[in-house]
C-alpha cells in the first residue's frame, strides 16, 4: 500500500474512536492476549470496513506499473498455466507436496492444512504455526523476494475481500428474483460487472507477480518440508523426485494428445 | 564417474546437494547426454509443478454456523486456551474454511515482526498533529477567522509545525457578478521555506478556495501536488499551475484537510455555515 493510503487508514482507525470501540469487545477470557486480538481481528475488520467505505474499487492502487503494461503488450512472459485438468489428476498429497515446495509463493488452502496436520500428526494450530514460521524464514532470505511476497499478500487479501463481495452481490440478485427491471437490480448488476472486471485485473496482476517470483529460484529447503511433514529428509527427497517424474510423464502425454 | 541416481539430479535442482557433490554432478551432466536429458526433464517438471501450485486457488467457502469468536481464535493461535476449548476450536476448524483462513491470520499475527519497524512518514505526523490543537502555551492554538457575509462565517484553522505565521486580511472577491455583494477572506500561511496564500470566497451555499504556493523568495511553486481530504479520505487532488495556483472545487460547509506533501505542509479548514 502506498504511504499515502496507509496514512489514510491510520487516520481512519483513530477517527471517532473507532479502534477503541472495537477494543471494548475484548474480555480477556481464556488467556488470549490483547496484542493478537488487536492485530488480527480489530485491525483487520477495521481495514475491511475502511475498504468498503471507499466508493470506487481501488482504482488508485490498481494502477499498473510500466513493467505491468509492457508485460501485457508482449504477451505473457511464459506459457499460460497449463490446463487445470493436469492439476486435477494429481492426488491431494501430490498437490500438497508441490505447494510445500513453493511455499514462498503459494499459501496452503484450508484442505491442504488439514491434510498436512493429518500427515504430520500435529494439531491444526501447530501445523499452521509451523507453516507460517517456514514461510517467514523463506521470505527473509532475500529482500526483493520478500517485497514480492508482500505485494502478493496484499493482492491476495484484496481478491478474498472482493470475491466475498461478489458472492454477496450475486446472492442479493438471486433473492431479488425475476424482477429484471428494478433500479436495485440494475444497480447490483452494474456492481457485479465492475467487481468482475476489477477481479480480472487483479488476477492478472497477481499472475504477473507470481511470474516475477518464479524468476527467483527459491524452493523450500527439504529439511523444512521434512519438518512440516514430520518425515525424514530422505523420504522428502524421493517423494519430490517421484512427483517430478510423474509430472514429466503427464506433461509428455498431454503434449502427445492433439 | 558413473551416472548418478536420477534422484540426485532432482536434489541438484533444489540446491540440496553438498557443494562438492553438486560440482561433481554438474561436471558429469555436462559430459553425459543421458543425464543432461534427465535433468532437463526434471527441470521442466519442476517449473510445471511451480506453475500448477501457484495457479491453484479459489474462493473460500462462506462460514458455516457456530464459529468461535475472535478472542477464542486469538487464544487458540497463542496456545493459551484451556484444553477443552482448544479442542473445540480445533474440531470446528476441521470443517469451517472461513474460520481456518481467519486462524491462519491469527497465527501470523503472533509471529514476531521480521522487518525493522518502518519510520513514520513526516506527512502522516503532520496529518495527525493537524487533528489536535496544539496547547495554547505553544502559541499555535486554533485561530478563528470570521467572515461576516453570508456563506462562510467561520474559517477555523489548525496548522502544524514548522509553520511560522499566519496573517489574515480582507481581499476583494476576484470576480463579483453584478448586483451581488460578496466579500472574501485571504490568509497567508508561512512554512519554513514556503508560503501558502489562500483566498476564500463565498459561492452560493459553499465557498471557493484558491491556493497559491510560493517559495521563500515569493516565486511561484509550480506543479506542486495539493490534496484535499474530508474525513481522512482524499476527495480532490491537483497540481499548481505556472502561477503556483490551484483552485479547489466548490466546498460545502464542513471540515477539510489540505495537504501539500511536497512542502510538507498540512492544514485544516473548518467551514461552517
């Protein structure tokens, strides 16, 4: 976020005692500390609220950098992601291994985390903490990579937020039923179209960030993967090797098909 | 050297070999066509895997029912919950995607911040300071300028250090339509190395504000950004013209902040009916 916007948010948080009103809901039950509650809940919900009050869909921060635009003109810098069918043919464990190997640029989905917890025999909490710790360590190895990671995080947060809004809009339209010409419906329809367009732009931005990140060679060290899976490093080595062999075979088969 | 196990080639790709072994393996691959081909295949597969993993994501499922409160999630993230409550949260997270996403955020919030704290930008300090009136003793309390005519009655100004001085004087309205009796107010804000001259003219229900930015030798400051904010949100932004002037849009009564980031000057305009 540019410093100017961050400053806007800072001012918003303290204006009309917003932050203090929310902090009042903290009861201190069960030993939860205020700091964590503040960081992940209060500030996050204030951020969402602040985003919602902004009338337009972030046209400012959606501005593309010149590098973005040149990437558009010259076509994507690498082949477009292969058909999702290939991803679908992989077993959940294999998908998890691939994500673990690229932990710096991929976040684990809820199902991945559950699977990882099961495989490692850890509680979900300890699994989530271990992943976060490894991700943080990976990010601290290279400043440029860490910057990209931060940009990716904010693009991701934006996507989550707007997708939820799109879901809500679509749901409202569904509830409105068949009255096609009501002003409310037209307003919702405009909103939906704008959200979809903005989402498409953001997804493009996110793909470009990912492509940029892939120019850095940062795979998760095997010992970290082994730690996450609670398995010996040797097992990780052979799992990754077998997975790559399988991918190469699948890729060959896909290319052979007309 | 005999051909290495293909698994070793895979490790080579990920920088997992000891330096000596990596060098030996690279030297061998350079001379052995079969191993070169194997390594290339593994490299393709590795790139493909990375793309697949990166492309995989989708909208998270909406929350179900009976979700734990934020405080319990915070306690869970810190592992401070009593065992029974902890287990209840764990069980819930096994089914609820939305909560698990929240939970990941909660855990991340418990990690120590990796980067050194960022310095607070001067413009933010100035903005925050502009929201508080300085103690009277410092001689920079809010100054109230009164306009007698209809339209604007009060121009209340809070300015921040390093502003040095404010002067107010009555100026003739730059353009008055026949039969209309208008008066305008001008004031001058002196900062360390710059000066802002403002004229405020009633316009219907609101006011027009024109600002001129000058440097310390009274030369126009050209192409300076001027941002107008209301309730902390930017509503107008423009750059000064060749004369150092910028005309703000007609303002309704209310409280505004004017920021000129390039000369590090912010002030608040309080326009009341």
